[in-house]
């Protein structure tokens, strides 16, 4: 089954004997073809035995897997015949926390689907240069709290690229990048998840050109306490379509996304230097944009619970805020602002010392939008979920100004292109 | 496989081992080239670790050991051994696994008691081989007549009926881990690492057949371990089933050996922020009033990892009770719930305030 392609060695053959001798020390890049007829064991074995430079080709068809798959070899590509043709089905999974686990570097996953995993779909942990391209991760029964938490799930990784993929039905986030650095999420479609796309506790991320629709919330930029990497910063969310996020929240209780009200467009919670611009938002019935502090109590001296430096500009807002979620957060917001809820809502939470003085220029929330854009600051007292005034501040002009934009994220795997 | 195993007292197997040790053991030599070879041998016997593998009698130079509190793997009994190359020793570490020399091997057999002559049905033997490039982990699965164990790289699921501690019999699908799954537990900062042979786990008495002795003392005395303090000055975890030991120590010992190989700052579950190592002092880090980050449906609708005084509101207990993939913890190594562990953790969380 193992076809050795001596591509690397063929070119020097025509040159000089010296070059030929040198080429003998090159490792062989092998193509290993696996078909569903070989059974799930062959697929698991191919991944385990893969070596640096190998490409594992998954033929069209459906695998019925009873256990999670894992890849721990660097420099391996796993390529299917397309996300609707090569399908890894985990309906009968009886072990492991995810469908496919990658723990190695310089890995490309492309052109296949993972369906109905018991836990997460595809997870990459401690991976440098992980690319997920043209994949589909789906829970085929639709939104259900028994579905796995995350669809595409790189965590504690660097140089993360997720593009042109589709994720449906995750009970937490369809695309979730956690505690990672240098991230590009582009051209994906996330629908019918609790959160469409979530960037959490991460440094330097570009999220652009995605469609987030029919989730509970479209795109979330979160930072949480008590984690090895926190203080998320330098995030750009731009040129996304965030529309009709109208699925009731089906996250199992206890998960932070459980707070997200149905009909949330883009939400920024904690983090530093977040830029949200050029997005098209419509049909998000609670509010298009929410900027908020971390609402739970916590014990962590290192953690900054309020967002620091947020710049929102040049987005377009369609109809929204006209049917706020009936849950705690939706009711709280609408109770203060009335309906329709404004396009942009800031909880107005500041740290106590700043409440008595001022927030320095680099830490403020700035908004520059078209004239008819509506806004409210809820003037909330931190962590009490109570406003200190019954009337919100609707003056968007209080937020005039701007912040310098972070440089585009450069990924090591794209350095040559 | 489907072979029915009849429950038999654990003591009987220990007696058999002791008797075997006292009898004249044929001299058998460990093959160090097999330990250091790039490709592992197809058969376990090639290593020469055993004088009588079926009875788990080690060859000369191979020493049995046991941690005070073991990892739960569906009630399997485990036979652990260490092989140290001639004239070499491991360096002591107060916190982590000892620093074994290249050429050392750790051997662990998973077995259930049965009604055969030696009282044991061997399922698999896992080896950790310390090579120049680091530790290599391999699993060997025993054949039906127990005469040989064959290398298994891709993992295996074996249907069998096992005896339960309460006298019952249970059909399970026993999972032999594949090579990557070995690393799912045995990884620190991405490198394969032993878990069991740490000072705190070995600092207690062990029945060597010819007599009982503290394992640290034995290792020091036989030159297997250097740089170690006397046992009285080394850390020690209790036997989790020893009801005379403090409840807090028993629970923390159980969490350390069952969870902390992943749930530590350098482990596969580092991103959870939940660190269950024995020496973890930060209460939030070991779960007290800590909120989960990526639990998904593993939260069971609960908000807190360990809610002091409230075991029924604690995610940690919920996941130890569960036997459902995607919910249960640990993720690997078990398909059954250990009711004794559930009871211990419930009592412990109830006692917290």
C-alpha cells in the first residue's frame, strides 16, 4: 500500500554525481493511500506509522470508527477527496475525547469530513504550524447539548491556519482557537453551533472572510482566568458576514458560552487591543455587537477582566436587536436599553479605581461607525450584573477616537508564498 | 476472546509469586540490545525480562515494584518491573520520575486472576525502553495459550469477561493502547516519560517474597538508585484504600496517579488549567471553586470542578462516575467506573469547606 515517491531524489539525478550522493541522505516523502474498505484499523495504523514528509491519502467513502484517531508525527499531510466524499464517522465511537488528535508540528489536514464525534471533532494540542483546510466537522443530528464541544479545536498551538471549512452543530464553538499564538481563521462557514467562531486566551489572530450564521452567537473573542495562557491580545475581526444567529443556546450548563444570548453577532469579553471592522451584521435579534467584562467571580491576581483597547469601525448593521433572548443576559440588556436593543452594546464596566478617575487612552473603547448606528453603555457595576444608573448612556460620540491596528498575522507555514 | 475468567483471591497470586521467588529461579538474562534496538522485537520474550512469564516471575536483574496507589484500569491487576543495565543506577528526584539511565526498562503486565495453575490470565505487557533518543513505549498482547506476547502498534480491543472485586463478572471491551495513546498519558512537554517510579509512589513497603522492605530502601541498598535520602526524609503518598490515612491525602494520592499525568502544567491537559498533582498547592488550580474551560458536555450541567462540601455539584466527581466517552475521565484506560474511587472522592469533597 505504501507508494514511495522519490520526487526529491529524481531531480538531482540529472545533475552531477555529487548531487546524487547528497540526495541519498534526503528522507523519502511517501504517499500512503488508505481506503474505507481496508477498515478503521488500517487508517489508525497509517496515522501512527506516518513519518516526516508523508502524505496520507484518504480515498472517498465512509469510515465507521469506534475509537479516536491520533497523529504524532511531524510534517505529515492528511488529505481526503473532499469534505463530502471522504467521511470519518464516529457514530459508534467508544473511546477517546475527540475524533482526531494532532500533537505534532507542520501538519496539514485537508479535504475530508469528521462526523458525530462523542467529544471534540479535530483537536490539535501543542502543535506548531497546524493547517486545517477545506474540512467539514458536523454533528448530523443538528443542535443538541449531547454534541461534542468543539468542531475544529487547536489549543496551546502556534501558527494556526483554519480556512474554507464548514462546522455545524458544536455544543460549544464550531471553530475554537484556545491559548494559541499567531492565528488566521478565514473563509470558513460556521452554522448551528452555540458559538460560530471563538478565539479564547490567544495572541495575534486575524478572523476574516468568514460566514457565521444560525449560531447562538456568531463570533466570540474571550479571555478567561486561571489558565496557563491568558491576557488575549491583538485580535482583528474583519470582513465577516455575521447574520441571523438565531439558534437557542444549547450549551451544557457550566460552560462559559452558556451565557451567550441567542441572537448575538460579535462579542468581545476581556482581551486587549481588539479591532472589529468591515463586518456585515444583520438579523442578530439580541444585539449585533457586545463588549463586556468577564461576569463571573474568580480568584486570579494575574487576570484582567475588562476589555482593554477595543476599536470598532466601518461595520454595516442591518436589522437587529428586535427580539432579544429571553435568558438572563438578553433580558438584562434589553431591560436597560429597551427594544430594539442598539447595534452596539458596551456593559460599561470599568475597574473600581478607574471609576473614580479615568481610563487611559490606550484602554478605552472606540467606535467609528455610520451616523445611524445605535449604541448604549449599560453602566454596569463590575460583576454584580447591576447597573449603577437606570438610564444607559447612548452617546456614541463619547467613544470617538481610534487605536493603531495590529499588523497582519504572518504564519510560518505561509512564509514561502 | 470471550474467555471467562474466574475470580480468585489476589492473595493467592501473591503467594504463588512468593513461592516462585523462593524456589530456584532459572538464570535468565535480559537482552540489552533488544532494549536499545531501533525497531522493537516482534515478541516480548526477545527481551528476556521473565524467568517464567506466565507466572510473572522476573529474570535475574529484573525487580518487581508497586506504587502505593495505582492507576485504575478496569480492575486489572498489574505486575510492574524495573530493569537497570549492569552497573548503572537511576538518579533520585524528589518530585518527578527518577532519572533512569539509557538501557533501563520499565515493564508492566496487565492481568486478571483466573483458575489456571498460576492463577493469572495475562492480557498485555507494556514496556518503556530508555534509549538515546528518549523513552520508547510499546505494548505486547498475550496469546490465547499465554505462551507469548506479540507487539501491537495500532492498539487492540479485546472482548473479555473479567472478575469484579464484589464477586461478580462483567463483560468489557479491554482497550490496548496504540503507540500514540501511550503518549496520551506518558508525555511531559511532548516527550514520553515514566509515571509510576517516583519517590512518593515507591516510599512504602513491598513484599518481595523473601521478605518485606521499603522500596526506596531496597533500590538504594541494591544500587538501583543514587542520590536519595533515607525513606523517612522522602515524600510519600498513602495507599488510597488505607482508611487509617487522612482522607485528604488519600484523595490527593488517587487524583495524582489517576489524573495528574495529563492534568499537570506540562501535561496533555495543561490547557484545562486543572492541575491535580500531589504537590499542587494552589486550590483553584486543583479544582476548588474552579470553573471549567473546555468541558463541553463533560460539565454535566455543573459549574464548578470541585464545589467544597457539595460532591453532587462537582464536575470532577461527575466525570469520574461517568463511563461515557466524551464525558468520563480519564479519557483512556478504563471503560468501567470504580465505585471505591467514587466513594472516596465523594467523602473527600463532602469534607471540604
